[in-house]
């Protein structure tokens, strides 16, 4: 799918004319770990971004490349102008997370360098871009009545982990916490105090995506990109013996 997309000509919608090419470095950043797709094209000091509610799971596979086409049109660039890809590796929903990682890996197979970052790092950067400093607990929906969590200050100050929602008051205490808008009501029922939130979560997340992608791309490329699931699949929970031989890195991904 990625190979076919890269090989196509790209024109401005409705114009029939090829957009002016830009041949300098252009970085693609993507986050598909939740029901909301976040994409950014970055070159020099400019960025073109999209936030699309595409639903959980396969909705991202239907929207990701068409949305990237739209961004390319705005940037006046061709797909071949991409010079690197930075992707959020999780934790998040299994299907949606794998779509993003597989897309980034597909670009990697064409020779592009790839980089990865965690969903915790992305949300911490979104808060930083909004002027909300740590320490703060980043709380993500782990489903099954659980939360993925990590405490952040200047960087992560605790390992990423998952716990039952009911244990959050003891874990977080009176410290500030942040959770995505869709998940926050469940957390707030247990932690009525301490919630912090950007004025515009969508804009903050996109700003965080751009800033974080620029930063990770300064480091060495990472290949292959390994998803960070942080929990077992439903199949592994229901049939634990079938997955007992697998190393933890394959079952839960590589911790970040």
C-alpha cells in the first residue's frame, strides 16, 4: 500500500497541474494509537497537520493515506520528497497502533529512516507546548477497566505500567494528572481533583507531535520499529498457554 502510494503522481485537487516540488528534507509524523488520527508533515520551520476522528481500529487504514495526500497537496510536495518518518509506537489500541507502525515500517522498506516515540512522550510534549509543566501523571485508556500510566517531569520519572482504575487514587495521590478527553471522565470519577488539560487538546497534540518528531529525528534512526503494547492481547489473556513460549518483547512490546 505504501509502495503504491509513493509511486503515484501527485496533483493539486481539481487543478490537473502538478504541485511545485520541494526537494529539501521533509519529515512525516504520525500517531494512530487512539480513535483519533494525528498526522504532520514537517519541513524546516513549517508544518502541515491534521487531526481526524476515524474510529477505533481499521478506520485509520482507510483515512491515513488519503489524509496524507491532502497534506502533500497543501505543502506543494510529492510523496517522493519524504525523507523520514517518526511514529508513535504506543501504548494504545492494538489494531490502530499496528496500522501506524506498519505504515512507518513500509516507508522504511523504501529506504527512509524511521524513528519511534511513546504515547506518553507525545502527550507530555503536548502539555509542554501548552505551557503546562510537570510533574504530571499521563493516564491513557488501557481498556479492561485499566489505565496505562507514567509520571513525567522533565522526562519520564517512573516506568510505564498499567493498573486497575480503582488503584489510581493510591498511585497518583494529590499530584496533577492528565488523560485524553474521551477517557478523562472515567479517571475523574476516581480522582476528582488534580486534572490539568490544555485549552484545545487537538491543537496541543498536533503541536506536541511536530515538536517531538523534530527532536527524535535529530537522533539515530530506529529500525525495525517495535510496537509498545504494554499489555497482552485478548487471545493471550484467554489462552495463556498458547503464548507462554513467546518473549515478553513480542507479547507486550519494547518498553520506552
